[in-house]
C-alpha cells in the first residue's frame, strides 16, 4: 500500500500522493494537502461537508497525517534526537 503522506529522512521531504485514494476524494485531498503542509486555514474546505459526514472525517484524517509527518520533520531537524541521528549518519 502506498501511504498518502510520508516523511523521508534522507531528503528531509514530506512526500504526499493522492494515487491510493478513491476518485471522489482525490481532488479534495489534492487541494487540502498543500494547505495543510503550509499551515493554512482549512475551515472553508471543511465547511463544504456537514458534521458527521464521512468525507469530512476522511479529510481531517488526511490533514492530520500531513501535520503528523511535519512533526517528524521538525523532530529530525530541530531536536537533540535529530542531531544525534545526523551525527550517527555522518561519523
């Protein structure tokens, strides 16, 4: 299975794809992913779906996975853990 969002520590990139999503969700996800990765407001996009709608829940899951992967990026780049990983990698 291809993940929708994944942090690549080798290139320090968060890779995203909509290839494994159903056709109805892919265009919405393609619009939401850049917003989430740039920490922009998603309320207008979420307002299209009423509370309890399954698409809204899927969209929130997808957006939170982007935020989760961004957290891995910051943990790797800005913490003692990441500094240790880089030292181990290059020494």
